[in-house]
């Protein structure tokens, strides 16, 4: 994870903003000043809102501060990759997978620029992990009797609501999150994991 963090933040402001990054910065500035985006941010307005509130007006002029949230979410995604690989395989494979993701040139490159994809991938993987925990725990145990002694987070509807919120966050970062979610569910059903 340390290698992944260094690769993502080293000389983060070495090049100027890309056109898409500048558009996000302008849209974020407009949201902070006018409470509405003055550019076409319909497809990822929640992502632009998140950036606006993470870095603030002063951070929008600094390429390092503007890109830092993507680098941090990209580094956190290394942990998600590890957990998912550990759920599906074993500790050794999970470690190798996390290391390869941490230093993979495309993963590093995408995490060094301000695109919604870095944030979306974090929430997609978190959603897959959360759903896998929920579905495999429900499949292996009979439904519990209704009891008031169970805590709120032990109730199935609360777990499903949390999973829905995680996938909602992925969808709000970028509209196409429904595709990997549907594929994950279909693959889990096809291999009889769920």
C-alpha cells in the first residue's frame, strides 16, 4: 500500500491540468460560488459536488490539491482489491493482487488524474465486498427468528440498505456503475456462490 501511495502522489502536480480535470474544477467552483454547476455536469454532478467540498475554492487552483482526492481514493482501492481477492481466493493471492494493482501503470495513471473513475471503482469494489458478505452469510444460515435483542446492524434490511447506499454512491460518481454490479450478481449466481 505504501508503494501504491508513493506512486500515486509523487510529483502529483508535475503537469498541468487536463481538459476534463479543468472542467471538473470549473464546475466545482461554480457549485461552491453559485450552488449550481454552470457547465454540463448532469452526468456526474455528485462527483463534482464531492470534489468541490473536499478541496474548497482555494484547492481548485492547485493541481496537487485537486488531484489529491483521486490519489487517496486510488490508494484506498488497493485495500478493496486486497479484501475482494481475499474473499474469493486466499491471503497469498490477495497480497499478490494488491501489489500488482498498487504498481500497475494504468491504475496509477488513472489515480493521478481527477476522473470520476477512481472514486467509482472504490465504491464498486466496496459494494461487491459488502454484497458478498451479505449474500454468503445469508446463504449459509437459516433466517433468524424476529428478535428485539439483535442490534440494528444485524438486521437484513439494514445491511441491504447499506449495500444500496454504497452502490448508489458508485452510481452517483458515474452513471455506468449498474453494469459491474449486474455482472457481479450474475456471475455469483452462475457459479452458485449466491
